[in-house]
């Protein structure tokens, strides 16, 4: 029982990590990034390639995450520029279509170039026992890393000037401009940060089980669901929503099996969205 | 007194429509100048153009001798022109204090002293400094917007219809604060529909109608102008 | 500046009908090219459907393949497993697609959450569809898919009859589109696309029209999906995947011109030509299409129809 709960929480944390990038980019840039899953895959595949080249797992992972971040940065500064010229729904639509096109490009390229590359990060000790429960080391590692990442993110948003600036842009981009804030530059920073979070989630998938190029679309879909349920602009909400969904997923998988679980998950998601469309945390960054 | 802010024959528009045409105005250092006119005359468009939020189709905007049209709006803030829009554009989920502090972004390190100045000017804000901006009343929000604008030590303050939606009591109160700021040497450009207040407070004023300047002159003279009295003061 | 001379819808439709009818004659009897041409007609049909849903009422449905596939699978499975006639199961499939599409639209419009909501819901539906097909492998044979040659209606089994049968369906769809756009619904669509709030205030029942557009478009997707299933001889999750159908429709509609009558047709033709050109690239063709989508969305948004119209000083429908 408890083991399932723990597993659910861990999976949930990973989902939240995937989704928080979507929340940040949407809240700050007004763009829904449909290539988000592909960025996670890029992080994972880069790590796998570096591992194969002989690098130490830790170094490979860090570089993999950084390369995901770099990709996000380039994306923001190049193909998204036309979208940023517009506001509101125009920008949203344009951004959606551009990132959708990008997702096809990345997916297609990775499918052809690295069809068999998969990232798996084995750990020295597969599991350890705490009291009466056996815990997978991978689960513990993922939980610790995800929690640390979120803790850092919250500390950044609440505690630093830059974080406050980010929150201000998310709450009122015009108001931020009136204070002399260059929201475009901050946005690029956040997009890069979000991409790194995605890359980190991708690498962690390699810790958990394995990550291959085909997981891109699935990642994006899950990230979108979690982000929308949590309230598509709220970082708190994303964290909570991810963990909740992770728990639902874990219990459903145990009792009902993989495919039906997915359906249950999606129906839960649909239900939440119908009942409370603005998300669980409407607007509390 | 030299001209601090000079607008020369500017044209501003959206898509195919020109909203402001051939508008020129001057604001000298330390002056308070008003822009009055009916709804849709183009006052907000004019202010946004000066603040760099809209591009010019023609003409120029000069500040302290140099052209600033074409500069990005956040650069213009750093240069010392702060725009306070009618919609206020506050950060609703941040406290009064956080809103004010962000107003000091261009000179963040020195914000403590400026904060004291603004809170002394608006004691109500000091009382509510921990309160979330979204929960303030209309009048308090307006004060916060103005206070936030003052935090970066602007040389020119562009106030767009500050009396919008405020009870008469609040309107008098903020105009008292404007007088105080004026006496301390702040240059103010003020757009208003509440003509009596605007004309009693400012030194000079321009009348904007349909995107063009129709009249200008000393505020006192304009107050006595028959046409102004008929159109804007409901007399005669 | 002289106004461009408008070309009537009827004239355009006639030209299209004649041109497409003559295509097989230009193919020199090659069965390979005939198949490509027939598939092009099918994708034109998909594009007409998306044009109604997105081009006219701005509902970004990212589940075109899934809706077509839902109809296809329902029809094929019912025909195969329950030995029903395809002429019975095809309408059932169409109804399923129409209901789903209408439901997505209704839910999104009522909650007035805008473009992202519809996009997310439909994208997630694509995932649901894919996994449902894999999960119900007793019925659907999972990833391997089902052969439809044995159960297909004779007219869809290949060659010239199939081409003309599918062309007939496409022309019916285009005529229906034309009549729809000339009706009150068409004016409503235009108003909604221009400014939804203003349309609402003007008394237009935005919800009803959007759901209507989505349902009609989805029904068409279902119909073409069924044709695709039986003509193609084979269905699998991959046939109806995002990267098989949605990407093609996006490129074709953006190329051709959204919100126009000829857009889907011209876009479909151009796409087919490009598809043949990039065939040597194999699976990398998806990369080319992704790049095209980005470029088209950013630069060439109004499509070939608008461009041709400008050059020839006419207004093409």
C-alpha cells in the first residue's frame, strides 16, 4: 500500500517537473509550448550520447540538461520571435502552431537519426530498505532531485529580485514594462530555465526506467494535462496537480493495468477541467 | 525654464487609422501641463506614444534635448519619464510594498529612501503596505499606481486620467498630492476628463479633439474661455 | 486601385471538377500515380474538413487523424467482427466522429477558455485514441492493424472507379461547403472569426455555430476516414497518427489558404507534389513538413489562393 503511494508521489513529482516548464512559459510568454516533450527528449538523448562517449553519468546528465536549456533559448530567440510580435490570442495561436511544427521537426529528426538510442541510468544499488519498505534507489533519487529543483524554483521566485520580476511579468506584463522592466529578456531566461526543467525531467525518466525518442508526444500531453489541471499559470498548482495525478496513476496501475489507467487518468483530468476550468490554483504564483 | 519634453507634429495610429495627427506640445521643467478633451480624442494614444509604448508614424518626441521616439518603453522609464495609465496596471497578487519596490526597479538599490518618501506622501498606502494590491479600493489603487510611478525618481510624470472612477473625496485628495509634488519641482503632464480640477491645478493646457490640438494656453485663461465653459464645464 | 474581379464559386467548382476529373488521363495509366492522386483527393477531403473547423471558426482541433481513425475503426471493426455491411457501419463511424468533435467543441466553447483549451483537449484525445486502439487489441489488433481489402465495398478496391468515387465524395463536400458558406451560417462564421465578442453581442449564437461547424467538419473527417480505411486496404494507429494526417492537413491548408473554397484543393495538389519531391528523404519528410508549417505560419499565412488572386487581380473563392 505505502509502496504504491510512494511510487505515485515520485512519479507525480516527475510529472510536475515536466509540467512546470509549460506553466512558466505560458505565464510569462503567453505561449503554449507544444514542443516541450521534445525538449525533454533532447535532454535525455544528449545525456545518453554523452554517456556512450564515455563521460561520467553525472557530467553527462548535467550537460544533457544544459543542452536542453540551450535548445529552449535558441527556440525563444529565433522561431518564436514572430509570435512575440503579437499579443493575447494571436500570440497563443501562432506560438502553438510554431511549436507544433517544431515538435514534428525534432521528432522526425530524432526518430531517423537516433531510433535506437535510449537513456538508462543504472544506479549502484538498485534498492534499499527503510523500516518495512523496500525503496528503489531510483525513486529516492528522483524524489530528492525533483524536490530540490522545486525548492530552488520557489526560493528563486519568492526570494530574489529576479524572481519577483518574473512574478510581476506573469501578473501584469504591461505593468512590468511601466516599471522599466525588459520583459523580453526575462522571458528568454525563463524559457531557457523551463527547457532545463524539461531536460531534467527527461534525464530522470532515464533514471526511473528508460527514455527513447518516441516519448516526446506523450511527455508533452502529460505536461499539458498537469499544467492545465493545476491552473495553467500557477507553479504551486502544477506541483500539486502533478503529485495528485501521479498518485492516481500509481493506484490505478496497480489495480487496473496500464491502458485503463491511462483512461482513468485522462478522464480524471477531463473531469477536473470541466468542474474547475481555471485549474486547482486559479491564480497564485 | 527650458523645454524638457517636446512633442513635434506627431502622428500615431492603429492599422489604417490615424488617431493623433500633427500634435505638438511642450512641457518645460517644473511645469504642470494639462491635456483635456473628450473621450476618444486621443489623449491616451498621445501619452502612450510619448512613453514609447506606441510607434510614431511621423514627427518626433524630444526629451532633455535628445530624440526618444523609437526607444523601447522600458528604456524611456529608465531615462526618467514614467507613465501612469488610467488602468493602473498593478500587480494584483503582490502587496502594496512589493508593487512599490518594483517601481524602483531602475534604481533598486536605493529604494529604501524613495519608499519613505512615497509612503509619507500617501499615508494610506503605509497603513495597507502588506495588503494585496488587487484587494485595494479604487482610490487606493490609483494612489498605489502613482506611488509606484514615483519610486524611480522620474523627472517627468505622465498621468492619464487619474481621477477615473474615483469618488470626489479621493479626487480632491490626489490633486492635493499632485500640488505637493509640483511644489517640489516635478514636471507633470496630465490628461483629464475632469476639466475643473485639471485646469485649476495645471499652469498651461492643451485641448485635444479628434486627434488634433484645438486650443492651448494658460489654464486660467482657458477656464475663462467661453467655448471651454460651454463644452466642458456645462455652463452657458 | 481597382477592386479585384470576383470569380464565382460555381465557376471555381466547375473548374476544379473538370480539372480533377481529367487528372487520370495525364497519368499515363500508371497505377502508382493513380494511387497517389486518389490519396491526394482523400487528403483534400481532410483539409476541407479542417478548413471548416479551424479556417472558419478558429477551433484548433489537433486530433484530425484520431477523429478520422475513430470513424474508420468503428466502421471496420463492426464490419469485421459483427459482419455488418460497410454501408451501414460507415454512417455509424461518421456519427461517432461527429459526436466526438461536437462534444469537444461544446465543452470548450461553453467554458470559453479559448484556443488553448480546444488544442489541449484534442491533443489529449489523440493520445487517448492511440492508446485505446493499442489497448483494445482483441478488437483492433493493436499496432499491427487490420486489413480491409476483404471487406471493402467493391467501388473502393482500387483503380479508376475508386478515384472517381472518391472524387465524387470530395466534390459533394466542396459543394456542401460552398452552399454552407453562402448561407446564414457562413456569414455567422465570418463574424465569429472576425470578432467573437462582437458577434455574440450582435445576437449570433456563437456556441451553436461553433459546435455546428465542429460537428460538420468532424462528420466529414469521419466520412473521409472511412474512405481512407477501405481504399487504403489497411488501418493501424500509425495510419491515423498526428504525424500522418494532422501534419499533412496543416501544411496543405496553410499552403492553400485558410477560409477559402479552393485552398484545400490547391493546397492538396501542392502538398502532393512536394511529398513526391521529398520521397527520397524517407522518414525525414516529417522534418520538412514541420519546417514548412513554421515558415507558412510565420510568413505565408494567407496561402496560394490569396497570392494567385493578387497576381491575377481576381478574387478567388
